[in-house]
C-alpha cells in the first residue's frame, strides 16, 4: 500500500513538473510577445515620422513652386523697369 501511494505521489510530481515546464514556456512566449509589442510601438513611431517627412516633402515642393513664382515676378519687375525707361 505504501509503495502504491509513493508511485501515485511520484506520478503527481511528474505531472507538476510537466506543468511547470509548460508554464516556463508560456512565460518565455509572454516575454517574446512583450518584445513584439515594443517593436510594434517603434514601428508606429517610425510610421508617424514617415508621415511627417511626407508633409515636409509637400512643403518643400510648395516652396519650390513659390521660388519659381518669385523668379517669374523678378522677371516681370525687370520688364516693368525696362518699360518705364522706354516711356
């Protein structure tokens, strides 16, 4: 009877060890998930920066257009001066 009880206890102990190993694996997976979430947050920040860069590029294009208009205006002013001198 004592031997049977010891065997039962041994089986229970083995099952507890298996459960403990499973729990350890779950904890490892949980840590991996936390790292993935951190990476996801970093990616979100990079996407925000990318959007900001896109906006800056749009502004840069607008500035280029304004500079072109400024050059045209300068040419018009030169022509106006020439016209004034002719009059």
